[in-house]
């Protein structure tokens, strides 16, 4: 195990998630812990400035971001594997910029996130 340096975050769909731009509407990533988050996350505390050291046995760096996505409605299989719904699905991957204590780049895997948002609708009419 070794200490790491964390310098940034990049999302494969939204780009940098440490600032507001395009579809990134809020973030606590890269924001000083004594400050409010940016945009839609201004009610949350910042996660900490970057670059920062991640030490063995130390605290995790946890941050969040809000982003807007659009797409065509499709059939989504719910987590139970049996039920389906009509909704939106968005898959993205956030990668941290990490270097080891000897300066080598650190490779990451398994950081894909999927959002499934189901919708219900109904039709009403006031005509007989």
C-alpha cells in the first residue's frame, strides 16, 4: 500500500466535475471544505481542494456532483431483474487523476455508474 495524490476528476460524459459548465449543474468536488458547494449543491459543504494527499489509513475523499442528461424513453429492467418500466437510462464513468508516491499514474477500474429513472403516466379527459 502507498500514499496517493488526487488531482482531479473526469466524467466520460460530462468532462471535469470540479467546476460548473455545460451540463454539470452542481459539485462539491475540488471545493474547499470550509466553503459551500457550487451551483445546485451550494447547500452542501465542499469535499476539499485538489490536489490532495490520500494517505494509507486516512480518510476517503468523497464528493458529489449534479448533472443533467436527456435521452429517448426506453424499456428498463428494474434491479429485481423481473420488472420493467418505461424510462431513461444513463451510464457514465468517473475517473480520478491519481499518482502514487513515486510519481506513477494509478489505473482505476470498476467505477461505472448507471442511473435508471422510471416514469409513470396517465391520461385523463374531461370530454365524455
